[in-house]
C-alpha cells in the first residue's frame, strides 16, 4: 500500500548486547531470538514492534511492525520491548546498551557476523569490505522511513531531506569514543560511515544524495552506477540495489519511502522519538514553501551540503555555520551555531509537537547532544573504569526510558 507525505512513519532502532559486568559485546542475538521464539528465527513479530538480527551477532534491531501514524507514544512501545528483552537476557547475564558506538570494543578481535539467514549476503559484504572495522561492526543508528505517493511527492521530500541531513548530527551525535579514546568527532559513527565502503565509492557517494528528484533519474544516476560497480564482486547476483545504496538518505522505491540513516541512536526511545518528531516537523516546514521555494531547495549540490555535514560530524551542535546561503534557508542572517538553527526550527514547529516531546527536545537543545553529555560526564578521564561507569548509566537510562542527565 502507498501513502502520502507524512501520512505514516517507520522507525528502526539498533542496540548492542553487552555482558553486565564487563560491558563487553556479547554476540548472542541468535540465542535471544531463539529464547523468545522457541526456535531460531531472524525476525520476531512482537505485536506492534518487530525484532530482527543485523549484520553482526551482537546487534539487535527493533522496528515498527509496518507503517504507523502514531508517533506520540511510540517510545513507550519500544521501551516495553526493551524491558522484555532485558528480562530475557538476564539468563545470559547480558543487557541492551544504547549509543551509536561501543566505547571500548576492539572490532578486529571481537566482531562476529550473523551466521544464519542472509549469511550469504553478509559473507559477500565481508569479503568485499572486511566488516571487522568500526564502520561495520560498531555502529548503532535510528532510521526514519517517510512515505511518498508519486514522483511529485518524492521530489519535494527528497529536496527537503537533502537540506536537513547536514545538521541532523547536531541533534543526534552519540558516538564520541572508539577503543577508549576520544576520536575528535562527536559523531564518530558518521566519520567512519563516509569511508567504510571506499572499495566501491558509488555505494555511499558523498553521503548527501545527489540532486535527483524522480524515480527515472534516481535509477539512472544512483542505482545504475552502483549495479555496474558491484557486478565484478557479486558474481551470483545476490545483492539488491536498494540494499546496496548507502547514502545518508536512500530512496526505497520498493516501498515508496525515503529512509534517513544519519541519526545516531540515543540513550532511550524517549530521546529517539523526540528527535524523529522534530526532524519530521522541520521537513514539513521546508516542504511547505513557507521559508524557501522548492526550486531553491533543489539547487543545492551535494558537495556544498557535504562540506557542512563534515563539520557537523566533528563538532555536532557547537559547529559554527558560515555559509550565508544555507543560513538564509532558515531565515538566519549571520554566522551561527547548529544549535541555534535547531532552536529556530523548534520555535517554528513547537506547536505541532506534544508536550512530552517538547520537554525532551528542550533538554537536548539546552544541554547538548548525547556525545556532548557523555564527554561532560567523563570529565576528561578516559580510563576503562570511568568509561564503564558512564556507559553503565546509559544502560540504566535505556532500561528506564529516561534521559541521560548532566
């Protein structure tokens, strides 16, 4: 079934399984799914939420079981499933841990790929790209799926999404640490995302999608080069171009949706869904033409947007934006921070957001991205003991569906 713009939504959240005391990743998603289902399965229909495996054996995905129009209390549904999963994991002395990267994991030593269904696909990916690096095995994100009904709606949605992508990490960055060290990037997940498919650069492009605004053009300019580039590697034709396209927002013409993929997972579903809500409301504003005409949105080349995106990956909400043309989209006339752009967007869309999500968004805008709050809590102490203490707090936040406070 096809839906019109913003009629329904799809949300996907990824979490890592870790041992309770050591917080080391625990690759037992297959055992969790077996315990829940009674026999091994890759997907579990748990009512309004579905559970499924991912590429690596320690990461679990939770997603809306089909499109939903109800965002207001969606965090509660996810939270109930997280509590059930943590209960099932008690037997294995394991729990779910949030944030977009494990701060101590050493992927070269600890990565285990999913060995069951789709294993042929995962094995091929591993053969081409070596999936034991941070960019493959130490990344957790939220995906937002937004529907479009036809080419005209795709044009408007894709144009607006491309403009918003560069500043999303200013809200959602949650991956400041790899292997016990600060990386220098608030969004380390996206820093490695840019290059984790460098062997076939056509798959990720510049992360910001090209100026493509129809299905025909998308196939010609994005899918066709991807298929040509992968052909020498995929001799058995087992990979699909929708699966291969790794831009920060991808067109899923198989389900008439655009999937946004640049959002780091937060400390709890309450934060994830609040961020999803402000992104969605901001896209509605951009699409409305109230601030800027569609043709003006479409003029932006991915290189110019990528330059902004690259700086926001590093400094998140504290990034200074000096591109006057970009700032003018949001009615801002002088150099300012990404935080101020989001504050301006929030002021305009606040009335469309429920009170509980308002409180969450206001807390993030006041206290910074999760990366900023994690670094603040660490106080410059990157000992294993201190990191474990702070990330154990994140585990509690996830279990209780509450914000990580500083």
